[in-house]
C-alpha cells in the first residue's frame, strides 16, 4: 500500500479544516491516572472531555466514516494501551487482556456512539479501580491507604515524611513505623519506586522529553532524575527509552 500520497492528502485536508489533534500528553496523563488507580481523577477527566467526544471536536483521528464504527475503533485502541499499561503496573496479564476482550466485545454489540462512550468511561473506571485495589490489597491501616492514594496523586511534588504524617495528624516516627509495617518499605523508598515506575512507563509509552518527565515527577533537575534512574535501574533514562523502543 502506497501511503505517501494518501498521507499528503489527509494532512492537506486537516490543514484546510483547521483540524487540531488531541493533546498527546493529556491523553497519556489519563492513561497514567488509570495505571496509578486514581479513580476519581479518571472520572473527572472523562466527564470533562465527554462532550467533545460526542460532538467530534476531541481531536481524535477519523478511523471510519461511520461514526459508530469510528468510536468502536477508538475504544479498541484505548483498550490495547490501557491493558498493557496495567500489566506493566502489576495487573495479572490474563485479567488485563480478558477485561479488554470483554469491553471490545460489548462495543461490537453497541448501537450508538453514546453507548460506546459509556463503555469507554466504564472501562477506564474499571481498570483504574482494579489498579487502586491492587496497590492497596495488602494494606489494612486506613492512614496508610489514604497516604498511598495521596502519593500516587502527587508524584509531581517533592513529598516528605513530615508532610505525609501531618496530613494524617500523626507523629512522623510513628507514621514511618506503621508505613513500614504495612508496606514493607520505608516511605522514601516507596515514593522513589512509585516515581521511577511511572518514569519507566512514560519513557516507554510517551514522547515526553527526559526533562519534562523529570519535572513532572518533582525532581529538582534532569541530572538529579537521571542519577536516581541510573542508580535504581542500571542505565540512563535515554538508554532505557532506546532499549524499549527497539533502538538498541
């Protein structure tokens, strides 16, 4: 299939129609919310963009001239990304892929674009809820459960034990002890691992620059991020990205 002429024509039409693609970074941030189990943020974001989905002004590409089939194709592509990111985040592979199959099969039976949009919302919330429960499955203490939610919702900040303990109105020493008892990790270790796992995810599945990733995860500089990444992962962020994108 010769794509050059088709590509040139499509790009010309998009320029003429002033078509603006959806923000890649915004889309990825939603996927990251799902992977991190941030259920409420997933719901809020979807409700915010839903009107644009329905009126065709969301910046998604046209995968079919039939509106219903077009929305189904977008659900399929979204399910593919979400399932793989959740597997990367610790979800059982069979669970993640079977959930994807369930929603794709349901979309195949849908009779309207609105029905597909409802399925997309349900799918995103379902995956996010399962990821949230997975991250907290071994945690009983309600202070620590709330703290874990707060950490994943604020990875862009330089979090400290004192700050987290204060949010729960606990003594920092006592808070640190129960956090270790519940998670098996020191608070700083848990935060560092959460940030680095998110960084790996972004390096593998996004086009963010290394500097943008460092800043979005609350590192003081790109070099601080790179040093922490190399210490924990055995390679630089660039080498990790190249390796996972098949460049090495």
